[in-house]
C-alpha cells in the first residue's frame, strides 16, 4: 500500500484536508501530490510528523496495517479495511445484541458457503 494513499484515506476518514495536514505537520501541501505520483515514502522526520498529526502509528502509514497485542497474541489489523466498514460496525453496535448475534451468524454461514 502506498504511504500517501494511506494518508489520503486517513484524511478522508478523519474528515480533514490536505491543507490542514500540511500546516499541522509543517510541510508543503504539494508534497502529497508529488508523493502520490512517485509512490514514494517521505523522510522519517516528516513521516513521524504526519503520523503524529493524524494520531496514527507510522507503521500504519507505511504498511496500511497496524499491530495490536492482546493478552494472548499479537494481531495484525488492516486499518484500511476497518475504515471501509466503519459505518457498518457503528450501525451494528446500535442494534440489540440479539440482532447483532443473528447478523453475525448469518455472515459466518454465508462465508462458509463460499468456501
């Protein structure tokens, strides 16, 4: 995944602009367009400032994934996929538990049927 594409996706998710990010992380806004065209990764200091401004790990900006550790295991999370389904998750959270369980079971059954 391209660093700058992840940045753009994150900006959209956070409802923030390129101009805001450039001001917040102290770089020229044209750097984003240039980075997208070149599919490049910025220098470490800029990547750190961008990550800090967006309040995300640098690992996520570089790979599109982040790692979280539970008590029993380390899990790689594709944050881009999470963002894609964020509104669906929010809607599920607002349903009664009985409905969430039914939907979860239906999804599991459909996924098994595809195998």
